[in-house]
């Protein structure tokens, strides 16, 4: 099963996208903290990550640069 990683500080967005992607057959790993996501993926690059581009401390574009 293909895993999609979600990184968003809005719990409602995480819940909605998780439901949608699960219904389509994806394994979903949601993260409300970009720092936790990066800590868990410091040595591996996820195949697919949906990143919020307007988080306060570290946005999706900055996460992409780190990966």
C-alpha cells in the first residue's frame, strides 16, 4: 500500500484529507507538527507528502527544502 504523508497545523484539514485518502485506498500518516515530521524522516525521503504552505514556524516550502 502506498503511504501519503500529510503535514498541516489545522486538525480539520488533516482529518478531512485523511478520510478522503483512506477511502481511495492509501495509507495515511498525518502530522500536525512539521518538526515532528522532519525528526521522523531525517534519513528517509517520503514518496508523497502533502504539505501546508502557510504554517507559522516552518511552512511546506521550507520542509521541501530540508527534504
